[in-house]
């Protein structure tokens, strides 16, 4: 069993997502508050960052367009109706994925798996799937804020 298999991803992802929502957005969130098989349907925005080093992989955060607008409004200190630009929403979701990815990167480094973090990428639309193959570990977590549900997917492999 490698170091990647011994990581407590549930605790790390829960802590990172909760911290970002509470500290940066002033929003309460419950991680694994919904079935982890939950999907985000309709128009959605996905923020992804990748890891490279002693651990490689990626983390993707999937949220519906309305949830993304709520997150953007909270981060920018605006009312939801004031958030007009797709670019603003994409920038905020990218920054959120970067913060959660950065927290995981720190946990990996603390566990003896130093790595670097890529800049965030954004995918949006309603008819797409993000899949990755041949990873040592794949975990999926749901998180909930009021009526909104999001999904975090983590793909990892030890070594580069």
C-alpha cells in the first residue's frame, strides 16, 4: 500500500471545502451531505486544478450555474442579481478550486508527497463529462449549502 492509499481524503476534502466556504464566503456547507453519487445537472461550471510531483492527479469542483453565481456573489460581496459577468463567475470558481487544491497540496506535502499545483481551468456547459483513467485512487464527495449541491472529484496517482 502506497502513501496515496493511506491519505484520509474525506477528512482533507471536508476540511478544505468547509474552510473555503466558511472563511472566504461566509457560507455554511456540509460535505457528504448528499449521496456521493449525486450529479450536478443542467448548466454547470467545473473548476479543476492538477497536481504534479510525488503525487499527480487533479481535483475538480462541480457546481450548478445558480450555485456558482451565489458563490461569486458571496466572494465578491455583491447581491446575486449584481453578478452579471460569466468571467466573474468563472474567476471565482477557479479561485475556489485553487484554494481547495492548495489545501490538499499542503496535506500531501505534510504526508511526504510534495507536489506543485497548476493554475485552474474552467469548463462550463450542460452536456459534458469529465473523466480521467488509470489513477491509483478516485474519490467523489458531495457538499451542500441550503438547496444547492456541489461535487468534488479527486484523482490521484503516486509518482509522476
